[in-house]
């Protein structure tokens, strides 16, 4: 395929994915925004008033980056899982696979759909935060970079989850038993400097810690971990999961089964 044909294939997949989640925006966009708004209300009204500040920030300012990243993570992941599973269930994925479209283009097309949904949802959630607190942005460029890499990473994880899932029920194992615990233990609602030393070391094994810390630095300009380390960890995980997904696609058996 020449470059024009490759772009057409990629754009077609992306257009279908974006159209899919926009068409049912009441199910894809509204619920996470409402859920995060409830977090804002609860922590602003009932908890924030009892915790004066963290790092010189009000508690509400402190938790906003983590809540935005929670939304990006869950929506990027769930979009790719649901999209690929329905394509497999309806046999439409076979039509794409029999075409001359290379596997990296297929992966990039579906993952881009997850990235767009995660970024759109995260942007709306972040804008809602301005109704509850004032935020001075440290770096818009870093905000975009961290959010983009995060949505890329969890779109790839969602794709991997789909490849390994043997039923629709098994697609909920990773979000329920892996992502949710890691997210709540990933420095969203507290600073690891408040933990005992041993638990600070344990927390550094949680990759979501680097995501939340990196985005918090981009928003507020303060962090416990170097922004370069955070970006490096996220980038390495992106490369790792892309390599795994590409390998499984090239084998083919995980798609056919």
C-alpha cells in the first residue's frame, strides 16, 4: 500500500471509532463527567474544608490532576476494549484483517480512537474543575504530553485486554482488579510523602503514581518525582505494550480465537 492508501485506511478506522463514541455520547461522555463532578462536590464540600492544604495547594487543587487522569485512564481503556470486542463479536474485525492494511495501521487506528475519547473526556472533566476552584496552569505543553501518553498507554492496555479476553465478562477483570486499585493507590487523593517510609518505596512500583505526579507537575509546577522520570516511565510502558500488542497481532491466533 502506498502512503495515501495507508492514510485512508488509518483515517477510516479513526473516523469510525470517533463516530461510535460521539453517537452515544450520553453513555460515553456524560457518565464519567457526572461521576467526577460528584468527586469534586464531595471532596470540596465535605473533605476539602477539613484539609487545609497539601504542598501549599488547597486540597481541591491538589486532587484535580489525579481525578482528570482517572477519567483519561478509564475512558481510553474502556473505549478500545468495547470497540474491539464488538468488532470481534460482530465479525467486522475479519473484514479489516483480510484487507492489505498493515497491523501497525490497524493498531494505530483503534488506539487513536481511545486517545481521542480519553483526551476529550479529560478536557471536559478538567474544565468542570474551574467551577469549584481556581487553577493556574504551569505548562499547557506538558499537560497535553502527559495526557496524550497516558491515553496512548491505556488504549494499548485495553487492546491487549481484548486480545487475551475469552469472553465479555473477562474484559472487566483488569479494570476491576488492577486499574481501580492502582488508581486509588496512585497518589490521587494524598501525597506519598505523608506515608511511612516503607510504603513510599512500595508506592513507587505503581506506574499510575508517575502519571498522576507528572500531570500534577504540569498543572501546578510541584511534584515529588522528577518530571523527566515520570515521562520516561510512561514512555517505556507505551513502547512495551505496543511491542506486545504488535507481536500478538502478528501471530494472529489471539484474534481468530
